[in-house]
């Protein structure tokens, strides 16, 4: 059995270990806070750079055009198919049950609340995350692991200007245009399905007019700012994580789940926040 002297000698060791543990936890919290502040700071700096026309050099404009075609034009088939399914499944049901309940005058308000304000921006963002977010992480991750980002910096070229700014803005504008396309396809598909099936007696043009007549200025602003901000953040998060991929086996694969979850959480947080404000 250990004597009193042994117990007293172990006490300082235990106290020192507990102090080191507390310091380690505190340092990790500080590192996490600094990391978060760095992400937010670079986000606003990159966003502000994109608002200055003089910073858009020829190479940045070319990168913007190329990436806008890649994430915007090539995503039209996927977004269109998704919009058709949503139109048949959501718009048709809202139109039908509103007619059954005898509140057809509320169809426009219901569709603005459900489709325009919530479903269209979020579903379009999910398509972009699944289709382009992972590809962007993989592409930037390979640039980081192959040393090409270091080469750009050694030549005095900021990767944030050449890579992040044009691609993030291209993703934001693509999300905006695809959301508008998604909304129109879903509305027309749902209304035409309801008219052809005989579930409603109102013409499709009359129902479409009711939707746009129900949209206020805040709804129009939301339809612009929500997808634009969500698309920008999706690209920014993917590029940020891709630039920090470590060389080694499976470096990019380890980052992909984090990038997917981060973009998904950012989409829902921004969607909820913008809807609450507008």
C-alpha cells in the first residue's frame, strides 16, 4: 500500500496533468475561433473584391465564363427534370386540394410561400451541391496537392482572386438563373398537369397570373438574393476546403464529406435566415 508520501508525490502530477488538459482545451477553442474568423474574413474580402469592376482582369473573366457554363448551362437538364417532378408532385397537389377546399383564390399565395420562397432555391442548391460542389473540391484539392497553388503565389498571383472570386460569383449567378428556371418549369408543369387531368377548371395562364400577382417586393428580392448568396457560399466553402487538402493518399476523399455537409448546412442556414429577414 502506498504511503502518505507517495500520495502527496502523485498529487502535483495529477494537478499538472489537469492544468495541461485545460490549457489544451482552451487552445483548441482559440484555434477554432481563429479558424472561424479567418473563414468569415476571407469570405467578405473575396465578396468585396468581386464587387470592384477594376479587379476583374481578363483571366478572371475567362475563368468566370468557363465556370458559369460548366455549373450553369450543363446543370439545366438536371434542374429541369427535378422541376418537372416537383411541379407534378407539389404544384399539382396544392392546386388540386385548394380547388377541393374551395379556396382557389389562395392558390397563388400558397405557391409563393411553398415553391418560390422555400422549395425552388433550396432544391436548386441541392442539385448544385451534388453536381458541382464535390467536383469543385476535387479540382481545387488536386491543385493544392500538386503544388500549383504555391506556384501561383510564387509568381505573385493570389489564388483567391484567380480561382475563388470568379468561381464563387459564377456559382451564385448560376444558382439564381437556375432557380428562376426551376420556378417557371415547376409552375407550368403543375398547372398544365392539373388542367389536362381535369382536376381544376381554371386555365393555366390564369393560375400563373395568380402566382405572380401574389408576389410582393420582398418575395422578388428573396428570389434574387437567396439563391445568389447560397450559390456563392457553396462555391466558397468547396474552394476553401479544397485549398486546404493535405498531400497524401486519400487527401481529397477525406475532405469531400466535410465539404458536402458544410455546404448543406450553409444552404439551410442561409435559406432560413434570408426567409426570416425577407
